[in-house]
């Protein structure tokens, strides 16, 4: 990576040590069955993603708010780091960011600062849980998130980050609410759509897939949140229309 992108002397705190309250967010604090489901998603993505891609960039979105996309993005990045890959989690929901709050870290500097030309050292975003897990929060909320995410600057930032990491996971806003996820679709390897059982509306989900298909987005699969992961569900994945469907909690 050219150090020009991450070049100033701004400082940032790492993850808070001990006494974490994120018991409902972080992978290591979840039930055993949920942990295994995240590992199953990781395994299936390893088969789905192109073998020759140096650093896959995986977007995580949903059709509407409240479906658990941010929690899914956090835990997916965690399990990739857990197996030894160098992973960056980016909070690109520049309208209602939540990852900094979930992980008890500062929200700035972050992605919006980089996209506005402000520098930072990549080491400032390193987790205390794994040396190979990094979290880039949203930064200050900008007035033009759609334009920023689809900009040449975003492409340049991602290209530089690809040289440093093995995987990049990006938390994106819901597809049906704003066009941010669509604007970045040409810059990512594929998209995961998060669904919440007994919450997601069928018409909203269909609209989401229609938008993604019209934009030629590579849909990697669906993650179903809030399911009863009993013995019948454990270790299995099904099909939702044309897309792989994984379950978790």
C-alpha cells in the first residue's frame, strides 16, 4: 500500500480491553450453533469466491433495516480472521453506521475521512482480539454518501487495501432504502443479502433482488437471521430461489 493514503499522525484507540458488552454481537460470545453457522458461511464462501482473486471484497446488505446485516458483517470478518487470514471490516453505512458502537470503538477517523483525502495509519484500526483483524469505521457522516461510495476515490482506496489484506468485508446500507449498495457494486466481488425470519417482508426481498439483478450484482448468497437452529437446521444450508441460503442467529 502507498503510505500516502494512510499517512498522517492521527491516533486512535484500539478495541477496549476486557469487559465487553457486545455479547449479542461478537462471534466468540454467541451460542455454539450460531458460531458453527458463521463458520459454515465462511467455508461456503471459500468455494464460491474465485480462486484467482487476490483479495475478495464482500458486500453485506439487506432489503430493509433491522435484519442484522451489520452483526453478520462483524462476525463474518471475525471468522475469516480466526482462521488466520488478514481481514478488514469496513463500515460503509455512511448514513446510520453501527459497527463502531457495536464493537465499542471510536467512529473517527474512518472511511469518510479517507474518501475526503484525509490520511490515517492502517495500524490504528487493528483489533486487540487478533493481530490480523482490522476494523475501519464509518468516520464522520458525509452529505453525499452515494457519490462517495461510487467514486474513483473509493476505487483507489479499495485497490490499495487489496494489496494489504486477504479479505475485505463491507457493511452496506439496505438496498431498498438508499442506492449506496448499488453504487459500489462494480467495485466488489459479490454481495451477501441478510434476511431476518418473521421480519423481512416478501415484497421487500423480491424488490431487493430485482434491484441487485438489474445492476448485475454478483449475489453470493443469503444469510437467514433469527432462526431456530435446532438439530434439523444445524450444519445445513438450503436454497432461496437461485441463491444459497445460510442460517445463523
